């Protein structure tokens, strides 16, 4: 494998911009598939989940490898829907470059802005592809103006469309100054290159001048040739454009109509010509967990092995499939890898090169490449895998904590074990999905990021895994705490099987600062008291934190001190002290002014400047607290906090006041007393 001829790219866009269709065409023209699959017909190779085929949207990011001009291209097709941003986030983390697909009619749509800013956060170089040029209302030049205005980016068209809407028939290549036309009879396989027609000559000259001008401002060589009136070699133009694309100064723009098989091969050329190889991007940061030192890790196949698990997907036959991006060294099939975060050794039984949901076995995975490890049982998204002799961590991916809860219960007793097993699989696949038991009701509870997120997961449980289950309505997950310090002494005495058992302890409970968590300490320790008695008290207090005080919600930010213990070896048993400690905790907390806490969310709203006032007003009306804002080139970012209960339905109202232009991200901040 040659690192310089490898491209790790993602296809990202707003929902329905045509990115999965574009990916299908890329696979077709590069010889990976022999039949064109259509999203609209539910036959797309990359949308292999049943729900994706039914809804016509991409939910999970599918990974595939293909080849073009002797270059290996690893493609990750990411979701465009706002509820699945965790999928976009985990994909962007491991990419070197991206293709941003825009609809020629819709231009820059709200989710386009969200994924563009996510790509900015991970410093991902991009090329833009303006799709659907054959649609009614298509406007290539308006889309370019929007990219420039809304992203404060510098788009550089390297093609111009010939015709538009129903008359769209080809493109002008501004690098070679030729017309490109696709053979409709051969499914767009053959491209005819010819001199530019008279009707396009003037426009092509004008836009080529703009392109050369943009490149000249970054290249002295091009400036000299331009000023002396000499012809600028094609390879020099491509070299300069590649350098500035990788530096994220310029964004090459292409056009096409993927569904009509127009424009895809030049997009493949642009991926090879302008997007970076693993050696072109800055080294990834690794962390020495013992010394907390950060250092740069160059992409070197001869280095120590280190890779990142960026996705886990369950396969019914093979078990967990761990998608790994290697950053250094080599890992071979049947080798032992070390999970650095979990400090566990695991054996990689097979390494697979994925093609959507199909695969081929390979012998090893080198630095700069992406593949799937089979056989790792404990790995989760975000884990670092490497060698025990060099246990370095790659930075963790950050996922917000889910705080929306839905009760789910099996329809029959036989469904219960199957449901628990299914929930365990889904929570390993998706780090934003959690599951557990509600101690009060005995129901299974699932937690997710939003209503659509949970709806998709529930549909997978019912349809994909075929589990019979009943599902409740989404609820906010509350907590309980106390407001004052109280000391309480509790006695326990019972007669069991003709034997007297007793216990007596004193507990002090006190409120702690929000976000501290629960703290338990032993202020007394008597050597005459056996360790198993202290263990019983520890266990009782730990269980009591989860069981709540008045309403049964888990407790947070409570400090508990064991200040007194009376032990009689004739009547004392661990059971008696466990029961006594549980009663002491309940009674002390009831006297300590118990309060209900609600989750407060950290909310970041990205809005065009024109709608700033309306968006701030909307948030304030709902009880949100605005902490400040950042002004960027194209957008303003409002930083705020708001109770989760008032954020249900917020996205609908936000779209309404901003004409669909504003978007927001929300993650858990802390718990606060319910108003």
C-alpha cells in the first residue's frame, strides 16, 4: 500500500442533496458495482439497512473502498439528518478530506451548514460538488455565491455547467479549457472532450481568469507566468489548487447530475487531484496517559501500532465489527492488540475491507488505512488499539449525554432476554444510546438524543431484531438531591429463625455543589468491627444513591459520612447493617429538605446575523438563559442554557423564525432545582 495514493474521504451534505446517489455512481464508474442502485427505488448499495431503504435517508455511515487511477479511495457515506450528527461526528474525526454535496436548487441548506461547521472543527479539507443541475430551478452560480456568503469560504469553480435544468448536457473544464459531454446510451461511461463552443467561450474565459487570479494570490510561479502573458501549465494549476485545498484556503467546485450519470468521473479525478493523502495532513495528537503528555504522531507504517475504533457495528454472524482507522504502524490478522483505555488484550481474528455490507479479507491494516477488525469483544466507539509495550491514547471522541427517556417492555416473557441482548448490542454500536432498569417500575428504560433518534432505534428493535415490545412516550430524566445537612441515628432489630439480629449506625448527609456527584466516606473506623460489616454499609449507601428519596429518581450531589457504628458480635450480621444503613439514608435525606432536579442543557445556536434577535427572543420566552455570543464571518453563535423540558419542539420553532437557516446543538450541562 502506498500512502501517497490513498484517500480517506467522506461524502457529506444536507438530507436529500443526493450524496448516496453520488456515492453509488462513484462505485459504479470505479468498477466496484456492476449495476446502478437508486435510493428512490430502495436499491442503493450504501443504504443497506431496511429503514434506510424505506425512509430514503442515510442513518448509519457505511464504509467502502474503491480504486481510481491507481489510487485507493476509502469512502464513508455519512447521514445528512440533524438527529444523526453523532454518525457525522465520528466519521469526520477519521477523515483526511471530504466531498460536500449541494443541491443546485436548494443551495446551502441548514444541515449543509451544520456539517460544514463540523468539518471546520476537525480541519477537514473539502471539494464541493453541486448536484441536481438537471432539476427545475437549478442555479450553479447562486449556489457558489451562497457557499461564499454563508461559509465565508473561497469557492473556486473548476467547471462550468453547459445548460441547466432540462437542458443540462455537460461541463466546461476550466483547467484544460475543454467541453466534457457524457454518452447517455452507455450510462455515462464514455466522456467526449472537445473545444469550447462559441456560446461558452466568453463565460469560460471570465471564470478561468477568476480561478487563475485566486491561485496567483497564493503562488508566485503562477503570478509571474500570468503577468508575463505566458501559458500556465495544467499540472502547475492542479498542483497549486491541491496545495491551497489542503491548506483549507480554497474549495474547488464541480457540477453534475448524479442521477442522470453526468459529472461523476471528474469528481473522482478531483478527489485524487485535490484532496490530501494521509501524509499530507498534520500528524494526529497522541497522549501518554501516565505523564499526561501530548505529542505529534506521524503517519508511518514502520512506527508503533496505534489505531482508533471510530465505529462499532453488530453483525449477526461475525459479532461486533470494529471500524478502525490506523494512524501508525501495522496490525496483522490473527494478531493480539491492546485496548489502551480498557487495558485489555484482544485477538483480531480477521481484518476485512468493507464494501457497504459486503466484505473481503485482507492480511493486515497499515497506517493511513481504514478497515474492519473482527473478533474484538469489548471495544467501543472511541477506543484506542495498539501494543502493550507502547500504550498511547488517541484523543477521545466527545458525545453528548442522552437525557430523553422512553420506557420499553417486552410483550412476552420469552421476549425479555432477547430485548436485553438487543439493547446491549445497540448501546455498543451507538455511544449516544443508553439502556438500564427503572428500579421503581421494573421497566427497561432507553435513553437517546432526540425523538427521531429513539424512533429509529425502536424501529430497529422491532423490525431488524424482531423483538416483541411495547414502547412508552419520551420523558425527561430527573434527579433528586437535598438542601441541608442532617445527622440521623438508626437502629435495626429483628428476630430471624429464632435468632436476634441488630445493628445501629449514625449517618450524616449534606448537599454538595452541583456537578460534584455523590461522595461517601467513613469518618469512624473501629478495628473491632469486621470489614464485611463496613462493606455491607458501603453497599447499602451505593444502592440508596440509585433508589432516590421521595420520587424514586437517582440521587446526585449528596455527601454521606458514616459518623457512628455500634457493633455487638453476638447479634450483628452484614444483612442487619445493610438494612440499617439503607433505612438511615432514607430517613436522613427525608429530613434534609429533598428537592427534584431537572437536566439543564448547554445549547449552542448557529444563526445567520439577520435572525439573531428573533432567535434570542424565542429562547428567552422558553426560559432559556443566554450567556453570550460569538460573531463569525458568516454566522453568529449564541451560547445559552435551558431546561430540557422546554426544549421539546424547539427545532420546529427555530426553523420557523429563521426560515430554516438556524440550527442548534444541545448537550447535557448539569442538574438544577426544578422551577
